[in-house]
C-alpha cells in the first residue's frame, strides 16, 4: 500500500519571499532533490557561486539553472546579491540561505549554530575585499566541471577543497587557495590523475610575496611526506612572464598559466600550463606529471 503524497504549499510569487518558519523549513526538506542538496553543500563550502558557475557544475543549461535557483531562493534556501559594476551588470552571486542552513545542519545531525551559520556572516562575502578572488578561485574549478560535462568521458573533478578547509589542515605551514584533484581517461581508457594546490593570482600582491609562498609548500611537503605541485593561475601574460623570471629551482614542482576564459574548450584542463624552468610547449593539466618526472602520487586525506 502506498502512502499518498502530503499536500504541498504553492510557491509564493517571485516578488515576495516567505518568512522563515518551521513549516517552510519542513517544506524545503520535502521539495529538495539530490541535486538541490549538492548545490546547498557547494554554496556553503565555497562561500559564493555565480549563476554561470552553478550552471557549469550542476545543470545542462543556464535556463534550467536560473529556474531552479529562483525556486530555491523563494524557499529561502539560497540568498543572492549582484555586485556593483561601473558599466553593465554582473551575474547573480548565490550564498546559503537560512532554510538551506537548517537543512544542511539537520543532515549533519547538528544545529545551524554548530554549523557556524549566521545570515550576516554568510552575506559578508558580498562586501568583502576578497569577493573577486573567491569568485576567481571558484571559476577555475567551475571551468573544470564544465570540461568534464562537455567531454562526458569519465573526466571529473575528484576533489575540490576550499581555502578554509585547507587552512584547518595545513594553515600553520601553507595556505593554498584550494586543493584539487583532476582525473581524465588516457587513450587506453585508464584514468590519469593529478593532485595540485591552486594559487589564484589577481595581481594585487607583489611577486616577491607570491614567490615566498613556496617556502610554506616546501615545509608542508617535508611534514607530510607528500609532494604536491603548485599551480599559479595569473591574470595576464605580462604578470606570468615576470613571475617566471623569479621561479628558479625549487623543491616543489610548479607551473604557470594565464586565466582561461569561460569559453575556452578545455579551460584549465587544456594545454595552457608551462612548468617552471621550461620554455615550452605548454602542457595539458594531467601531462604536467610527466613534465616534472616522478613526484609523490599519494593523495592528501583529511584526519578521521
């Protein structure tokens, strides 16, 4: 005998959002799809994601993304803001909403307070001087997701750890902008995987300060016994050329590339990387492992 579906409230008009109440929180839990739950996790984990980034990661089209994100917005699962721009307009930027926080907390068996969620702290990124940097880091991984979706050949972003998770693990030694693992099939069908730390450069720091970060990565490799490459993603060719003049011999394998546009066929997974000490040609992301020679392949893991 099947139990009839419980009646569902009609969504309010798009002009008015309901107050956060226990019935609304319960209604959200009933309406959420597995993909919705993954979206809430991603927005909380990575602080802010744009409509285009969420489309690249989760949706087959921007039209479907916009429709579903608006539904989640009306249910207070997501909040959004649009940063000011001197000309034109910028896309919607999505952050976790109050009912979304209640759902994530319930899934973890904790309270929203234990999740460390507060609406004011979640929305603080909108006014943060680091907003563009955070969006840029997330764009790197969104482009990898878009490449994996387009290829549909088993390529995948196997890991994507944000800065705050990295800081909790290694902050006394190194503070990468993100830790990632990218996997794609080889011509023989076997998976080829590379682990990396990402340094997303926006040109606001001196090159000496950027270069000094490698000391922390060297200390981390010595402490963990795991040598993980460092990728410098730079805003323009001039900045890349100037950094490369300073990248001499180092115990940590490094490579540089210029920010790839969202329209790039393979984005950061493509042949855009130039290992330190090399004059060319540029390598695909997974091909960097061959360019550097043998490096430790053991992946990082979080303490249990």
